[in-house]
């Protein structure tokens, strides 16, 4: 058994695992399940500070992103793809797949997207149906300020699609205040349920845009319109994964009961970054650090593979490397959701101190000790 300290999937608490073992009903025919589904969706909306409707879809995070693009994009639609990271850029593929014309707004990938620079760009270029943004671009740990960026886009009548799969509940998300038209989340990041579910929060504006389409949505599974009127009709478009949703509900009950969740992420994120930098390692980003994940460059003396293998084989702790353009270059410590606790962080940094020593990387201090000092100072 490993201690999972990856930026998703994260550790799953026992009460979530046990809820998935509950006896099942027929989710197609039992009206109590329809009530339970709707209540769970309403709980998610309230935790994200919105009156907009949430839908839980049967597929992991990627399905939410694809469903948002499939449901909004008509052939020829221009879509602005904000790109300062791998997931950011990746949205362009979903837009093209459904016949849209993505236009990349590609900026520096070591710093968050600058709201005033975006505003300048939009003054001259604003003929877009919607824009895609990533809250926390997990491969680099980049946190974009969606609370400033979305309202700027909306000023020009551009709908906003936000991927906060690895941001929400570790970083604040206020859907109504930020003016997010479709927000995408997943079960396996800070929510701390097993992988397998995604949920989308859909505004009235986005629903109107779907209703006004001239062409049908070119998908069934990724079509958000097929959920329309499900509650009144007591009819889901496909059989809901009832046990997964029982588990998800308990994960959200845990979040609702955890009043210090955001504060704890801030303290742990700050203390972890301090530990890494004071010990002489280099954070990958210049600014825009998400409190859900810490990403540092692999020191010259060793390789990502050696660090990850030693951590796993000797200390039974799983950290993550990265992928695509960042493959082999960085190590990621995922401290989101149930991973974000003092004991697991101390065990992880203690093992990382020893791993670095074993691999011939000399540190200027103990990451474990620096973390503990900073943590105690902040609480
Ligand atoms: C994890 C994640 C997703 C979902 O994709 P996976 O296939 O679960 O990796 C989507 N967007 C972001 C930013 C993520 O971190």
C-alpha cells in the first residue's frame, strides 16, 4: 500500500469508500434515487456559491471538458482558448473535434494569465462564442485568477468555460461572482472520491445558447441537453452509476462539514513551497502557485524517475512526475483534499529529504523541519 500524495487521484476517506458499498436500488426506476441525485447536485452548487444547476455525469474529469465543448460548439464557431499550460492548450482539440475554430491566446507558461493584458487583447479581438480557461493547470501547478478573467470576457459577451478539476475546494471558486457559464469538476482531485465522475455547473446563458443551436449536438454521451427535464420526467438519459454517486455524496458532505478546508490548503501550500525553496530546490513557476500542488524542477544531480522510484520503493509514498512538454522535468507533490494534512505532509517531506540525500542531492536544510516550523507559525 502506498501513501498517495499525487495531484489526483487523491486519498479516499473510509466513509466515502463505505458509502460505495451500500445496497443499491434501480436508479432508473426508484424515484428516491432521483431525489438523492438532485439533492447531491444542489449541495455541489451551494458549495460552489451558485444558483446554477449542477449535473453529475458518468465519466471522469475529461468527459466534463468534452461535454462543455460538444454542447456549446457549432461548426464554424470561434472559440478563444486561453493557454498557459498543457490543459489550457488541450481545450483546442475538443473545440476542433466538434467543428469549432479555436484561437489560441498563448502566453508565458511560468506566470498566470494577466487580466489587463487579456483586456487589451479583447479590445481588438472579441468575436468569440465562448472562451476556455483552466483554473489550476495541474502539470505545472499554475493557478489562473478566474475571478478576474471571467468577468472581463463576459464584458464582451463571451461565455466562459472553466476547468477547475484540480482547483476547486483547494482554491476558492464562486461561480456566480466570477460569472462562469460552464464549470467542470472531477471526483478524484480535492473532492477526494475515487476517479470516475465529473460534474458540470451550467448557467442559464449556456442553456439558452444550447437551445438556440441551429445544428444538433454531435454526441449523446457528451451532450448536456439530454439531461433537460430529467427531474420532472424522473428519467435519466442513461443509467446512473449509483454506487459512485453514493460515495461522491459523502465526499461532498465531508467538504460541507470542513469549515477550514481553504485555509488549511493555504497554510500547507505556503509551508510546502517554503520548505522546497529554503532547502535549495527550485519551484517550477515564477508566480501563480496553486495551493493544491507543489511543482519543483528536478535537480541536476538526479532524474525524475530516480526520485519517484526511491520515494515509492523505499518509502511507499507516491509522488508524480509530469507529462507532455514537462515529462521528466518536474516532480509534483499533490496536497489537495484529503492529502492536505500535516501528518502526511511531514511524512512525505521527511522521505523526500532522505531520498535526495540518497541520490546525492545536497540540500541546505531539512524540508520536513522547515515545513513544520512554517506550519506551526501559520496556524
Ligand atoms: C485531472 C484533471 C482533469 C481530468 O483529467 P484526468 O484524465 O483525470 O487526468 C482535467 N483537467 C485538469 C486541470 C486536471 O488536473
